[in-house]
């Protein structure tokens, strides 16, 4: 029989790999955000750009802290597992916010 509690636990190595992939994707998004094709055109875009940069900065700090914790611990507790899962969800939100910003800036071209 399958153990239901075991299926919800993600191994530490898999979480590290996911975080590293997100880190790579985040750097690509930051490069895109810094390119001339993503320059803001109006007040709303300037505000969104500022918010995105702040979100990227806080995401990066949290990412570094979580990766350090995961590399230090071979087994993770429920609290750290919950925090990592929330961090992965916040990456999805950051990606969607970035896509919305790109759509806003590209409609002016």
C-alpha cells in the first residue's frame, strides 16, 4: 500500500534543483527586465517596473537563504518544506507579474 504522508514529501535534492532552476530563470527575467525592449512608457509602467525590481530583490534574498538552509540540512522539517513550497509558488506569481509587465510595455510599440 502507498503511504499518503510519504507522497507529499519532496526530497531535499529535488527541492535544491528546483530552486536552482528558478534562480537561473530569475536571472534571465532580470536581464530581460533590464533590456531596452522593456523600458517603461508611462507612469503605470514605471510603477510596475519599480515593484518588479523590489519583488526580484526580495525573492533573491529569500532564495539565497532557503538554498543555504537546504544545503546545510540533509533532512528538512515541515516548516522549511512549507516555506520552500510557498517560495516556489511566489516564483510562479513573479513570472506572471513579469509577463503582465511585458504585455503592458509591448502594447505601446
